[in-house]
C-alpha cells in the first residue's frame, strides 16, 4: 500500500502554468523528499496529490486507483501541516482520536488505535494532558498522532518543522525517520532545506520552476548531479 503515481500532471493558476507536464512515481514504503527553492511548486505538488487542489490536466493514481477526481478525505492519505491546529480544550487523547470520533468508529477500536499511536510517538504518559501543557515538539507529535490513527496509505508533510528551533528540528527529523522505520508507510516530505533532504530521503525529487530536475537517492544526486542547479542545490563538489 502507498504507491503514488503522477501521469502527465499539470497545474495552472489562471494563465500561469506552475507545473508543466510532470511524471513521477513514489514507491510503496518510500521516504520521498521534494526539495527546491521557494516558489518552485513543492506545496502545489503535494496539494495536488492530497486533492486539496485540482489538477489542470493529467491523472493521479494511488495504489493503481485513479483518484484524480476523488475527494481529499477519500484518498486515504494524511497531510501533516507546519501549523498544527490542536484543540486546546481537549486532552491529547481526544485530540488524537478526533478524526476517528468524526468517522463514528466504535470506542474500543478508537482507544486501541490512540494507544498504539501514542506508544509509537512516546506520548503514552501525556495522553491526559492538554496541548498547552506540552512542548512544541510534543505538540507536533500529537498532530502526527492524529494522522497515524487513520492508518493512511501515505503521509504528506509540508515543511512540518520550519516553525521549530534548530535543536528541536534535529530531534524531530530523527523522530520522523524512526516513525517511517516503524510504520513502513510511504512518506512524502517537502522542504527547502538541503540538509533535511540529504539526511531523511530514500528518494530526492529536485524541483525548479515546477520541473523535476533530477530524481535519485541522496548518494546518486551527490555523486552524479545532472546539472549545475542540482549540484549547487545538493552541495556536490563541482
Ligand atoms: P513552494 O511550496 O515550492 O514554495 P508553491 O507550490 O507554494 O511553491 O508555489 C508555486 C508557484 O505557484 C508560485 O509561483 C506561487 O506563487 C504559485 N501559486 C501557488 N498557489 C497559488 C494560488 N492559489 N494562486 C496563484 N498562484 C499560486
Ligand atoms: Mg511551500
């Protein structure tokens, strides 16, 4: 579960085409990082996959199913945003269970999933606290917990750490990496930070002005950048 395929996808806003025809496959279980300078289309691409924006032309498949016209909630994906909107008056437990409660899942199954997510995220001791009693990193984990309980086919992260300070960012990078290891679920992670891309990715997708400049493992990109833009961005010796 969790293969994502873009076939000749384009996106225009009005007369401006920000994504020219683009093909890309993210394999099941892969940790893919979209990297590139500000305004290159990383968020747009992620939002197209999530269904938060409609493609102008082309098709998107998830596990072989055409989801181009499928509503976001029915795509089986979980999007983790940079600003984590938790409910301040609810306990951590209730915050994490929120999407399950909305879906009308029975209480016993909700409890099981929340406790499993809390255990993966080291939040077991914090389930009865309110978000205001947690650190920034713990709050970010609660937001991720809310995504985990839905057991998505893939997680989509849009610069989730950019509001955190350097030390916390380092810790969260490690935690997201561990989360990927333990869940073995496809993750797409957007960042403009080369260090994040190089340290976290199985596969890096380098974007410039909506165009994929190169796709490869961190080592492949470092050793064999296709052009000066990729070399400069990845920090290869030239
Ligand atoms: P990134 O996330 O890489 O910084 P974005 O995907 O946010 O880039 O933006 C890519 C391009 O699309 C930019 O030129 C941006 O101005 C434009 N864009 C993004 N969203 C919209 C929108 N809703 N309306 C018009 N232009 C947009
Ligand atoms: Mg963005």
